[in-house]
C-alpha cells in the first residue's frame, strides 16, 4: 500500500482527500465488549480512510438487530438510515436513486438478511444495487437475547433454546445463487483481510456481499461453534492473501500489471505464478495471492463447490469467493441524467405548459 | 317505430364471457356516443378471471348529464350463453333484448322487444376476416346493429376505433367492416319496436374521456414524480403502467436521459421500502396499490410517518377484507388508512372526487408530502381508477412546486452547528431536512425509527419522546393549511346536509337533484377532499341538524371518524353506508334518505 497506516491516535495524518481518520469515526459503540461487530466497524473506518472515500459519498444503511445498530459507530459524516427488520435492501434500492453517484454501505445480520429479510436480500442481488452489503453473521439473535438464527448450525445447543433442529442457510451460497456480482466470506478476527476486501468492495460497481463471521461473545461463543472466535482462529482457511490497490493511488509498485484500458478487464490466467489480479470498474485492482489452492474467483460454480466442500469438512473458508466486475449496477440500467436526481428542479421535473394540450388531446 | 320515443335517456348492458375481446367493442360504443355530444358513463363489471366467467359492461346514456350507474337496463346485449337467462330477466319492461342467435335458449318474455343477431353468420361471411380474428371482431356485429337500431353515428364509431387502434388502418378497417355489416343487416332485417334512440347533442364539447388511474399518473408526472416503486395489483396496476407509458414522453432531458426511475418491486413491502428510501434521499417518490398491498405497506408507512419521510401512496380501493372482491369497487380502506401503523399515527389523506381531481391531486400530493415531510395517501377506488369517465380537461398546475424545508450546502453553512433534523425552528412543527449527496460535513444525520432528539440522536428519555410526539401532532395540525378544502354546495330551504367523498359524487349529485325535484327536499352538500378535517367540516356539521354521511362500506367508516372528531354532534350524523361491490346508484342514496326523512 502506498498509504502507510496511521498510528493510533495520530489523527492529524491526512489521506489524499485531505481527511484524517477521525473524520471517519462514529459514536462510541454500545455493543458488548469483544463483539465481532466492533472489530468490523473499526475496519470500515480504516478501509474508508485508506481508500480515500469522502464520507459524504457514502450512505449507510441497516435493518434491525445488533449488527444494524453499528452504523452509528462509524462514518458520522455519512447519511444513514436504520430501517426496518429485514427491509434494508428495498430502502437502499430507492435511496441510491436519489444521487446515483453515491455508494451504499449496508450492515445487516443473519437474522435480518437470512430470516425475515431473505426475499429483499436476494432481490437486491438480482438488481445489482450499488452497495456494499455486509452481513455480520453470528448465528444467533443477540438483541432479543440469544435465539437461533437461520444460519445457526444444526445441533447447536443454546441456553433456553435447546438444540437447533434445522440446517443452516449459507449467506454466500444464497448470494451466488441470486447472481451477486461480488461475494466474499470473511472472519471478523482477520482484520487485515476484512479491511482489504472492504476497500475492494467499495470500488466494485454493483453489490458486494461480505458474509463476515462475527462471533457473539455473549450468546454464541462456545468453542465448537462455527461462529466462535476459537473456531475461526483454528479453522479459518483463507483461499488467498488479499491486498487492494486503489487506482487513485497511482501505479502499483509491487506488481507490474496496471489496467490501461477504460473498460473492465479480467485476466483469466494467473499472472505471476500465485498472483491473480482483478481489475475493478474504477481502475483499482484486487491482488490475490493464492495460498494452498489455485482458486479462480470468476467461476461461480467453483465458488459454490468450494463452499459446499468447506461445509462438508467444517472449514471456515475465507476470501473473495466470486467477482463479476463487468456487470452494470442498478442505476446504470436506468439511463439517468448526469445530475443527481435529487438536485433536479421544477424546470427539469415539470413538463412545459404547452404539453398539457397535447396530453388532453390524447384523452380522446 | 313507436310514437313515444325515449331519447338519450337509458342504459345499455352488454353481457359477454370474460376475455372475449368485448372491451374494444364496448368502449367503442361509449366513445362514439361521447363524440356525438351525449353525456355517457361506462362501468366495466368484470370478474376476477382472465377468461370465461360472465362479465358485463353498462353504458348510461343521459342527455341530462347524469353519470352514476343505474340499475335499470333498457337495452341488453346477450353474447354469453352462461348469463343469457339472467340477462333476459334483467331487461326493463318495454326494453330491448339483442342476442347472438347461436345461443339456443328459451325466450319467455313478451313485454320487451326481442332482436336476434346472426353474429357468427355475419363474421363467417366476410372473406377478409382471418379465421383467428373472427371471435374478436364478432363483437363489432352488435356495435353495428346497435348503431342502426339506436341511431349511433357510424362516423363517430370509426373515430373511436381509430383512437383505440392508434390510427392503424388495418384493424380499424377490419372492425369497421363488421360494424357496417351489422348495421346493414339490421336495416334490412329488423323492425324497431322499442322506443329507445340517441340523438346528437353538444354536451360533451371540450371534455375528455379517460380513467382515474391515467389521470393520477399524468398528474403525478406534472408533479415531478421521480421515483416509482410498485407491485402489480388490481385495480391499481394501470396507474403504474400509465406512468411507464407517459414518463418517457414527458420527462426526458433534451439529450434523451431520464429524470425518473420506475422499479417493479418484488412485493409491496419492497415497493414502499424503495419509495421511503427515495423520498428520504430527496426524490418525489410514489407507489400505487390496493387494500392487500396497503396491509403489507403498513410497517414502512409507520416508519415514514415517524422518521418524517415524504412520499405519496395511491390506494385504488377494491372490496376487502382479505382478497375480498378484487375486481369490485369499495371505499372500505378509509378507517384503516387514517390510522396506518401501530402506535399514535396521523395520516394525511387526499380524496379526489372527480377525474380532474385525480390529476390535480396527483401533482399537489407531492407538494404536500414534501412540505409536511410525511406520507400522503390518495384514496380512490376501482370505479374511478379503471372505468372510463367524461371529464373536464386536465389543468396545468397553477402553483409552483413546493419542495418544502430542505437545506443544501448553503443552507447548512448559514445554520452552522445549530442545524438539527427534528428541530422545530418555525413553530409549525415542521423541521428542516437534508438529503444524501449534500457535501457539507455538517449535513448528514442518522435516520431511525427509534426515539430521537431534535438533533436526531437516539434517546429513550420520556420527555424527549413526548415532546417529539407532540411536535408530530402539531405538524398534523399545520398540514390543514396545505390540504384541499371541502367543496360545499347549498340549496335554499335545505333542512339537512349530505357529506360524502370520492366516486360517490355523481350519484350524490343526482340524488340531490331528484330529491329536490320530485320530493321537494333540497339539501346542502359537503364533498370532503382531505383528512384531517378542515374547519369547514365542523362548521357544516354544526349548521345542520341531520347530516347523511354517504359512503361505500359496511360500517360507515367516515361517519366513525367524524364521530370521533366531533363527538358533540355524534347524534346528528346518520350513516348511509352500503357496499355490494358495484358503483353506487342515485336511487340507493335517494331511497335511503327518503326513508329516514319520512320517519
């Protein structure tokens, strides 16, 4: 990275848009100490700062639940809307038409997206709404004190709830099946990976689903649970080391390949042995260093197979599972005027007086 | 021909199987009569079905200008074996019964004129008609026969067909040849024995003919609608479809780019969610739905009320509860919408009472929504929404757009850190808002459905909660200033008042006219156009000892709302509430009032 990470408390340090990390902060968290969600909030602050995104260019969204409270803990200078349980996607869909130059950043949870909001979640994928869609996934309802969510493991035993009888929903599989154009699974405990993927997701044109396994320290942190810190730490199996190079930072120093065409390109072959680059719409690059597997993130079926294999083996596979950088986002499909719709005035919005006669004539 | 001719005052009913393509024929009849300068109204009484079930279209011809539905059916056209016997029984004594002669059923009436129509034979005998189009064109046979027997101008029929087929010569000539064939056959083979005829007038000059849903869509476009989120539902779909039809014509920039977006959502939950998002981000956003959709939208409506998000929701009412009668009209959602959400809720409701007002409230609703920063509900019904109505032409908006209290960068710069999203600066309960895309670092705020301070911060403090709710109540009071006032008509010597709204207006007007003419019972009339009730409503009630509240539902919902608002006058309010799914008749209102006046 060309931008060195600022030291803790060194808020005077500015990024290329002239902002310090403090300009990206939010209010103090009210979630439990040790909650994975807090770590994700911190990485959102870091990623936006490092990616030189103006907070005013982002709209925060959330549904209802512990995760959905978190948008107040970052980006105070961004507009935000804490909507209804399971109904964040529709709200975001409409809001992003207000100014189609803005990027959505949604935070939801497994209850919010995989239970009550499954329908809206999948339709947001299908429409390729231009937003980062984070699911802070802990397999449990925290805010109502520890009921099973739809992503809870079968056989999970919780105080007061007994044993979960049902098979879990896999957020990434659902996203892939609904044709999301960017799908990643991450572990909140792997901060660097979360941050790098977040930066890439912010550069992606369209929906980027980040299923972040985020342990609930209060209700679902038993050692055997898929959603616990200990499980993640022991069983995490990253597909690759991820770093992100933002186009606005200038040429990359470490890798020779820089996209020079205005259109999206994706190198199908490995460029340098284990290094794969994915160029995004804005010219930025995700750099994936394959670890023990040769993984092609542009192959949707391979992504599904990998998830299935991981589930069968009780692995927590993390990394960028799938990307399709060339798909148009929702607002791209609408042939909109360049000026944000919400800045249009009566002159553009009310047809001219002479048109009323034409319209009346059309009414027989 | 009989001596006692009855001119321009009767109803025509056409009974066909649903999906047989009769709507072209029926609207052609309606439009031709309209073009002859004769006041008409048409009601499509159709089943919830795509093909097969009986459907009726009734046209009222009224030289006097009455447009409400009548129960009397002087002219019946029977094209459907399934409803043949019922249709025959319905013909008014002295009326005329036209029937397709391939229907072999007993005809047991001698008090009406009976006219067989060789529909199949005429269609088959025209070699120019392709066999696959025969069934569709067959309906033009009765158009031609009625034209001949009633005196409908064939030239006007051709104009109606040209309009219907957007001037495409082939379908016009194909259909017209069948009209001529029917007319010629009738001239040669039928002897008129009924008294009903039409004669050209000049009473429709300058009028247009359209549906309420089209008027609503066009009005919304002149109101600058920018975002539409919707989900298909009878009888509201054609409102959104009309937006899709006319927006590209009226609202593209000179370089062909759109100043609007229409999204068909996955359900009504999402349709309104998108609209709340769009309204919140500064767009003029709307949705159109009906009762079942309103039920689904309730959760987001409550959030929009509490978070103070402007949007417009059209409820084209159909008969509930539940799936109810999906293709029948009703005013059954009023009480529900007046309280749409859990907790303490006040809804702003507009009630257009004509097609022209569907257009007007289309644009005005956005001004009100953005001024008050709240959802605005516009309630019409299937009768207004989907039936063809004569109407005064649409009028271009006579006031500039009111975008309400919105602050952009300069506004925030001026207010500085004193700006707070829910602060009541002006004492009217209406705060200032900002929208995403505002680049001022102090412009952003966090919107939530939970308790919040004037600065939009989370709060559970009891006094913060009650202060906010009191401000919302005050805002609701402030809204009255911006809502359409009721229309009051008085008659000298009136001893009672009538209070009604929406699509019952033509029936109420006719009932008032006949109560005065035939029974010497003049009445005053207040047509309600918005809720909360304007002061004029209270004054009208105070000024009358009896007020008949006319509405299309079982429970007298408007009367209930009035009773809550004006408990001191509760005993003056008399409910005339009835709903069987059909548009109201003047006779029903007249009879109900007479019964009560005579007791």
